[in-house]
């Protein structure tokens, strides 16, 4: 994972069509909804199945590192996407997003919220953030997460970049890409 390409942010909310979405032609993030704002196997499967032809069209092969949550089922028939499931009860250690990417995303998002609050106080107005505002701020915050942060978090989770893989370790037979990561962490029970 080089961090040179981030997939668009996926946001799951409670309302499929909040009032603030009225007359909005496109959203800055992918947005889905259900009553509890939780990921479901249907939403996850739809997202992966939509990603697969995009990757195939661009002649890309990707590995999606997924925790073993019941909302993340195995999906058959994918051409360019491969799902790799993390071992049970290991996500906090082996999931690269949990090694700092999410924290940095939240830092950038909160900075925008505080900036809005200060601006509202300076103008003597109330601060109001609707769902569309939040999606826009998340999109902007996601753009602030650097390639270096992402690569470091993958490394911290136990992945090694192709150029870091030693003589006795192999690269991906499909691509041989130097941006392929191999998982090299041993988990103890």
C-alpha cells in the first residue's frame, strides 16, 4: 500500500435522503443508510461488487483487508478484488486503519469543526453542521491523510512493501508490484 490512491470515503447514516441532500446533484462521499447506521452484509457486498468492475476496467488487482465482522461476508465471483480476512480478535493490532489512519482522519475532521465553531463565535452566530456539511468535511479530512501516514500504518500493522520484501519472500505473482504488501506478523493466542 503506497497511499497514493485512497478509495472515496464510505459513510453509513440513518436517513437515506436527509433534507440537506435536496437539490444536491452529487455527494462528496459514498452514502448509504439503514435504521441503525450500521454496516450490513448487503451494503458491504454492494460496495465491493461496485468496486470490482471499476478495478477490472482500470486493469488493477486489489486486496481488501477486512476484519471478520459478520457484516463482511465472503464474496464469490470477484475478478479484480480479493478479500483477505484478518484473524478473529486481532483487528486492533493487524488492521492498518486502526494503527493511526482513523485517528489522523478524526484529527483533521475535528480541526474543521473547531474552525467552524470559532468562525460562528466571531460572527455571533450559532454553529450548525448538517449531514451534507459533515460529509464535505469528512471528504476534505480524508484528503489530508497523507501517503506517508497510510504507508506507516500498514508497516505498523505488520505489512511490508514489495520493495522491502527480502530475497526469500515472494512478490505477488499476479502483478509483481512493488506496492503489494505481504502480511508478516505472527499472532499469539
